[in-house]
């Protein structure tokens, strides 16, 4: 019996959820290692079969389809499928949602359907943004240029704003605001480019003309979101002094501080817990607030999280604010450093312990970015503490942990064999200048090989 599009998409989601479930197994205490390994291998084979089936379904109903041949029911089904896969930061499969929206965008272009083009430019850009593909060292979104292309193209339709229906107008305003997404803002020049894009977007979003045309749009939320985004320039300000950027960041901080009460309750934004820090830090960088105020607020906020609270907000507060605290505490004068040294160190140790003790079942995606922030400022020379952090991150995903242990053992065994039989082929490894030195440093080389294998998937 031939599979319909609707049936295929239902099957894809069922398979996806099964794979997600069996790739994170839980085992009772005392289960025999052989039985654990057998279950992991069985699950791996099942995952492989389900993912192959899903790839075949996607090839038939997404990847290999001619956009121009899609009829209205196809488009409705694809849109509904993408909607189930993508929910911003809590998505089932944003990568496939992006591919579906690419297909729908191509179909919209073939039809010359402007409202559909605007809508699909928004969704193609936003799914690409939420893939969050970043450079490990700089944190820069590697897809930034592509993201901006989608939103910028949509923003060009502002010239026909009054000819469009209200639903399309709302997508259009979102695209105008999102033209700044994916922009690097780590240097003065990059921050200035971002601020110019921000200014142009705000001219539209704050325009009385557009507010009068569509008074029912959530304009205050759009403006609030824009100001929240401008607070990301604090990253630049933590690295270098920049008075002009600091002045504009303070404008946003004061707006957010003034309007934060309007955004409490179920509609509160995830970032609202940072508002006191934003306000204090912006005032400090602009030269109108004290460094000690920033440190006090960070200590209070990071230190108030219970050690067993693993909600997304708690993880960010516990780990990210601990990272920020280390940065600002280093700027204190001698007297301030002496006054806060013990409490700052206590918060840092608490953050490390929190990460180490986090149950694997409660290890959400948000931990990745939070732990990355924490590791960036980890200047500890305590190798045991550093390895403990790496191990805590790795242990959060059991199948990867088992795989990594196997890779580590195999890597060490292979290198050990190579040192025994052909040490001359390893000259140059970790600075070894001769075969004799390779053999003399066997234990160190093998341990390094083991750790490379153990941590190779952490990125």
C-alpha cells in the first residue's frame, strides 16, 4: 500500500521520538555490564533502521520533490509538518523543519505568491538561526550571513506593506526586526554594523505610521525584544571599553528596567531573570554605575539557585552568571577583591559541583551553552577539576559516554601497539624528537591518546 504524505510525516515523528527515547536508556543498579552492552547494541541497530526509514521518507516527500508541482494540500501538509518539528528553542527537529521551509519557499517563488514568500522567508531564516551553529572559539554564528539574507529579502517588501494582509504584515515586521540576527558583534566595527541595523529596524518598529495601521500588533513586545537583543553587546563590553556602544546599551537597559513589570507572568521572556544584571552592568560600562553593584547582583542571583534545581532558568543562572561573575570580579581593586574573594570562589565551586551532579535525565540542551560560558573563563590550573567538568558534560548523554569510552580504550591500545612495534613513525608527536623518546614517554602519550578519544565528541 502506497504511503501518503500525511502517513509519512506521522511515521517520521514516531520514529524520531523512539530514537530519542532509546538513545538515552536508563539502567537499574546492578545490571550486568554484558547486558548493558547488549541493550546498547540492540538499540543502536534499531536506531539505525529507524533513521534509514526516516531518510527514505524525507527523500520521497521533501528532498526530491519538485517545488513547482506542489498543490495546495501538499503545501498545507508540509507546513503542518514543519510546525510540529519547529518550536524555536524547544524543537523536535529544526534541521528538517528548515529543509521543509526551503521547499515551501521555492514553491512560493514558483507561484510568485508574495504573502507566502514573506512567510517562508521568515521561517527559513528563523529555523536556520535556531540551529545555532557556532564557532567553538569565538561563539560566532557560522550561518549568520545566510540568516540575514532571508530576513533582508523579506524586509524589502516593506515598500508594499499597505497592500498586504495583516498576517503577512506581522511576518514582515518580524523579519525587519530579525535582520540583525546572526550578526557578529565581538569587535567595535562589528558592534557598529549591528547598531546601524538595529537603528534601521527600530525606525520601522517604533513608527507611529505602522502602529496606526495595525494597532492590534504587539508593538511593545517587539520593541522590548529588540532592546533585549541589544544587551548582547555586553559581550563586547566585557572584553574592551567602548563608550559609544556602552551608551546605546545603557539606553536599552534603562528601557528594559522600566518596562520589565509588563512582561511578568506566563508571557515573561526567558531572559527576564538577567534584567538586574543587564541594568547594573550597562550602568557600569557607561561609567554611571559601580563595579561592586554588578558583582553583588551576580553573587545574589547565581547564589540563590538551589543545587537540585535543573530548570532551564536555573541552569543559566547557576552556570552563566558564575562565568560573568569571574570576569567582573577580576576587575575589582585590591580591597574589593579581598572583600569578595571567598564568596566568588564559593559560587564558582558551587557551579562546578552543580554541573558535576546534574542527573543525566535532566541534562537539557541549554547546558551546552551554559557550560561553554563557564569553561571560557576557567583558568584553573587544577587538572582534576578541569577533567571533572569535562566528565560531567560527557556523562550527560549515556550512549555517547559509552561510545567515547570504547574509542578511548581502542585509541590507547592502538598507540601502545604502535610504540612497541614502530616508534619511529611517531617522532614529532607531542614534541618527541626520536624513537627512543617516544618509548620513554609511552605512559604520557598513551594517556593523552586515551583522553583525546574520551573527549572527542564533546564539541
